[in-house]
C-alpha cells in the first residue's frame, strides 16, 4: 500500500506545517488543498507564506467531483468541522485513508459517521506555530505528528505503514503510539490547560516557565480534565503532567496558544470543541467541571465582544 496522491482541507497553521513537505514528496500535481470560493481565489493568487517562503499549492473546488486520492487530512478549526466533513467527500474513494489532525477528541467520530471507521485513523499534532495574516512561522525542529489505529504494534497495519512511509519521504517528524486514544487525551488535557487560560488572561508560553501562579492554573485545569479522562477509561497521571511541563518549557518563549491567537485576531475559537466537549463528557459521567465551565463562558463572552454584540446602550438604541 502506497500513498501517491493526497489532499488537505484546512491550510491553516498545522496545514502549513505539513504542506511543503507533502508537496515535495508527492509532486505539485499529486498534492492538493481543498478550498472553494474566495478562499480558493486567495490561495491561488496570493499563496501562503510559510517561514518566509510563498507557496502556491494546487487548489481544488469541493463542489466539483475529483479523482479520489489515497489520503485526506482534515485540519480545520472546530466551527468549520461539519462543513469540512462534507466537502472532503469530493476526493474520497473506496480506499481513501482519512486522517484528522484537529484539536480535541471528537473529529474522528464525525468523519466515521459519514465515511465509516474502515477509512478513519487517529491523529494528534504537537507543533508551536504563529500565524498572522496568512503568514506562518514555526521551528521545523520542534514539531511532531502522532497517528495510528486505536491500538498499534509492530508491524503496523498497511494503512498506518503507508502514512509513515509518506511522512518519511516528506521529512515530517512522527510517531505511532501504542495507545493512540491515550495519546489523544494527553494532548486534549494540554490544550485545555494551555489554550483556554491564555485566551482569557493573555499570557505567552513563557509565563508557565516563570510563574508559579500560571503553573497552578495549568494544574487545576489539567487535573479536572484528567478526572473526566479516567471516567472515559483513560488514565492520566501526575507523571504525565510533569512530562508535559517539559514540552511547555521548551516552547518558544513569546509564542502563544492558538485560542489566544483566535481571540486577538477576532476569529471564532474552538471553545466548544475543547471546553464544551469536556463539560458534556463530565455531565455524562457525573463529574463537575467548574474550571472548564467558567472558561467556556468567559471565552464565549470574548467572542461576543469581538463580534460587536456587546456595545453601549446608545449604540443599541441607534440600531
């Protein structure tokens, strides 16, 4: 089994981390970005600037039928997930592998509901990236992509080996964890503890290295998520938290989590995919989630302010 043609929906920060290597490995004609309308036009005319280099990847319209590809990667933000699941169908065939590299732990289920679990594999990204005005900057030496079946052992299944072979050719650092679902929960707990407080408080990664207060907030949120993980059958330990510190301390000092970037640039955030999902899982298992519940509403309020829904009474009277 070999991946000769691949597509991506969601050329954001993570997509931009992967795209140059994938195009180099597969060739311009065999790697494509799924996008329509004004986004397609912008990508074709302006391109995407990644670490100072402007790329113009092949772009295909999701409303048109295309020849099926061997691998499709979904890397959109939470609010765009439902539309993306539908749109990527333009290149899905009988043997297409579907790999979600979105935050959270629910996007694989969304793909499987439409295309079946026989096409879906799990994925997790660990990359610190800064994206402003469609310009992306990152340190290539710091990224890592995890993917696999729910459980993995050597030799890998043919489809996991095929993705591994592609990433080798593309020069993309990767690993195939033995327990993929646990790996996803570890990233999910970290997302909750890093993205949500930073979106509200406005701190950079360096704060967790220098401030005991920042670390205590991190521990509170991470611990709350770990309780829900345990109820879902995944054990998250104190040692896991300590290992995560090393990753946080090693991140570029002034980089900031993606949810803070979304708030600052007045984009819709993934607060429902992150905090909202944990709240729902907590309710399902009878576990209180006060920290995530508070942050959920705080970030929703920030979104309302960004959208101009919170304005002085005299402005409302004019309307």
